[in-house]
C-alpha cells in the first residue's frame, strides 16, 4: 500500500479490512491506487530485464496480501520480497527466459517457412507459449506467497496450480492477451490504450490473478 495512506488501511482484530472513511467507494479507490503504485514499481524494477523474476515475485507478494485482505504496505512489502526472493526468482526467470527464446525462435522459423510445416511450428509455439505464461504466473504467484529453495519445485508447482485452477488461468490469460488481441482487431484503439496499459497492465494482471487464485491459496495455507 502507498506509504502515505498507511493509517487508513488497517486490519481489525476480527480479520476484516477497516478504513477510517467507512465507504466501499473509498475502499475501492484506495485499492485501485495501490494497484497503480504496484504496477509502477513492477515496471521500474523489471527494466533491467534480468530482474523480471524478482520484480514479478515481489509484485505477487503484495498482490497476495491485497487479495487475502491482510495488512500491507506496497513499497515496503515489495522491497522486502524483492530482496528476500531475488536469488531463487532470478534462477526461475533464467530458465523461463531460455524457454521463451526457444519458443520465439520456433515461431520465427514457422513464419519463414510457409506451408504445412511452418503452420505446425507456429501452432506448437503458440500452444507452448500459453503454457509458458501459465507456468510463469503460477510459479511466481506461489513463490511470492510461500517459501521455495529449488527452481524445479517452483516450476512444477506452478504448472500443477494452473492445471487445478482453470478459471484463474483463464483470467490471467485474458488480461495478458487483451492488448495483443486488441492490436490485431482494433489497432486504432490500441494506440490510445498502449501507454496507460504499459504503466498499469503489470500490476493489474498480477492483482487480478491473485484474487482469482485466492480460494486455492486459502486451501494451501490451511495445509501449512
């Protein structure tokens, strides 16, 4: 949560969220502001590219608290998670980045080879790309909420989480693919929305996915 609004975003002893201004509208606006701030932090800390994993994990750590209606401070919790998980998150991201490079190369080869063989390569790259997005989201969502020490466990559990929660995955994919599809369907509208989405899209997608995964995470937390 934005540091300037910390006093108005507290959790009461019964576990419910309380605002000094008792209004659903102000609560919603406060959360929206937190998501915007989270999006900006995620974008800034992802710019070196090598830190995308740590930045995404940190954003999921904050979004997980928002979804769970726990006390949170956006900047402080983001930085704490970034420092705590950056080693394992960077290793996970390195594996995912290599896979992404292979998928992009496969797609480009398919484009360069018109015909049935090229179509097969494109279809395989597209299908595996969707799986890649699912593992990325599920893995970093888990890493931001639970402790991990091995890369393979993050990737495996991320894949299993997505298989077990298709509705949450659908939300994740719709949000992530909205702008690319809009570019194909309505390019004029895409031009207007590109810049706002650049700054807001990351935190928005991560937060919506965290809310969609909340029932699954509640079950996992009860097992801990």
